[in-house]
C-alpha cells in the first residue's frame, strides 16, 4: 500500500483554472514521491477553514505527509444558522451572488470590510501555523507548509509580539518562509484569467516541495 499525502489549502491547492484538476501540485508531488494524494484544497478557503479541516482530517485518518498551503490572513470562515461554512474577507466582491439573497451575510461582510484589524488577522495566521506545526510534531506526522503569497498586505503590519510568534515557526518545515510563496514561485509561468497557476506553475510548486523533503 502506498503512503498517503494530505494537502489542504485554497484555490492554488485545489487547482482552479486547470483543465485537469489532477495536475494540481498535490497530485504532482504525490507522483514524485510515489504516494496517494488526498487534496482538500477549496476555492476561496480561509486559514480558519484550512486549520479546521486539517485537524478534522488528521483526527479521522492517518497520513504519512501533510502539506499545508496557507492563504491570505484576511480570509475568515463563518457559519450562520443555515449551517454551511463559508469564507469571506475584507473587500470581498460577491460576483457569484452567494450573499445577495442573505442580507445578514452582507451585513457581516460590510462590517469586516470597514472595521477589520490587519495586525490581529496576521497574528491569528501565525497562531494557526503554530497550532498545526505543534499537532504534527506531537503526533510524529511529517509535514511541510507554504504560503500562497509571501508579499501580502497583512505581513507588513506586524508588531514585536508577532516577531516572538514568528520565532516559534520551524522554518525548515515551512518552505519559503521569509522569502517567497507559491505566487512568487510561479512568476513567469502561464496563469489563468483569474491569475491561478496552470500546469507548469503547479509543477514548479511540486518540485520545490519535493526538494524540501530530500
């Protein structure tokens, strides 16, 4: 039986805009390692969602390798009385019409767009990273992490407290920490109309993760 790889992230992990979603980096990485891939990438996912779904998956099944593609710290998962989790972020444009028939969700979106605290959201992101890192280490699970983008607005508003949290991150397991994320890796590669990587970009991401495991 092959070893099992769990990947969790947002649209860059899911494979938005690929003609064949099985060309997304989790499957390409699994092929390089001769593993089976379980891709829990979700379009528009927040780090709250990524954290929750990672720990839920690890509580149920055993995996030999977990790879997390963290997204923008501004994204938040919420769940109202309808009972279906959804993700939103400051300035979210509801082009798909998910919120227009649910005015209370519009109220929440308008509130966080006007009154969010970017430094706090970045600090939450750091606590999520440390939480998954600690869980994997405590349970002897091999893992790697990577940001979807290094140069994001939230990273630029940190404080001394954030520096202390950042010092807790195992940078040997966090690919590109302090220098780059997936968006920087795929620079120069073809992207779709919504700027998601196509097959060549996913291959570059998979190769960089693979190199970190050697």
